[in-house]
């Protein structure tokens, strides 16, 4: 099954922080951010791979051309927050490459399981963008 991500992933080259929950008298407990509902499919133990296709970003959030794209990261989310599935080195520092990757979602049940997918971009300084889409 192919999940087509945004035709142009926009790199927001700013830090992404996890959500946290606060209960009375306790310290915040970080949780993994969730992928948006925009790109979703179902997987099962017998069909646990998803092909993800997208275009690397070539501009940052301000619209300036990228010069230091290091990688994109593909995540899956089964409902408990995103999990890194694959890191893909950039095709070039200015981005714009067409990417097609197959990721495996670790499912042991034979029933269909809902999964969301998202991608981030990271520059050479390690700054990760917000999730796209």
C-alpha cells in the first residue's frame, strides 16, 4: 500500500518538543508527539509494510532555499505516539529529491491495525522540523 506524503515537504528547521502531561504534585512526563491524521492506512501481521513516497523539502519555513539538509525521518504512529521507522540521508544539501521508501510496522496481530505516517527534515546542525503533513 502506498501512502503519498505531501508533494513538497516543507522543512521548518526548528526544534520539535514532545508533549507532556502534568498531574498534581508530579513532574512532567514527556510523551512522543503523534503523527497527524492526514496520511493513514491499515497494516496487519501479513501486510506490515508501507511504501512512503515524498519530495524532500527545498525551502525552509520562511521560503529561503535550503543549504544544509542532512536527512529526512519517516515515522509511524499506532496511537501511542510516533516511532522512528527509517532515517533517509538527503539526496543533496539543497533537498528536492524524490524519495520512495518501504517501512515495516511491527504488527503481530493478524487483524487490520490503523497506522498514521509522517516525515520530518533535519539539517546538519541536528535541528528537526515539525512533522509533515
